[in-house]
C-alpha cells in the first residue's frame, strides 16, 4: 500500500466528526509513525454501511437509469 492511498485527516471543522469516527472505531485506520492514515477501502466500507440496505444492492450493480431519464452516452 502506498502513502498516496492513505489520505491524512483534514484540519477543518469536519475533522472533529472524523476523529469521532476513528475514536469509536466506526472508521478503520492505522498509525504510521505519528500520522493517522485511513485506507481507501475503509472509507468505501464506511460509506456502504451508511447506505440503506436497498441502495447497497444497487451500488454493486453499477449505475442505473431512472424512470424517464437517460444516462449520458
């Protein structure tokens, strides 16, 4: 795994919420030296767990067309 695949925690107002996710272990991370790193797959896993169950199966199928709307070619 490369360092560019492990983004750092941003220093912003939303950082407090992110640190809470890390502290409560709802978001996986690892420590390299003094830096806290979050693997890309941990973010993907967290987002998938936040989606309603019916959206999870659709996300695995890929994008779908809404009724009456066409996806751009």
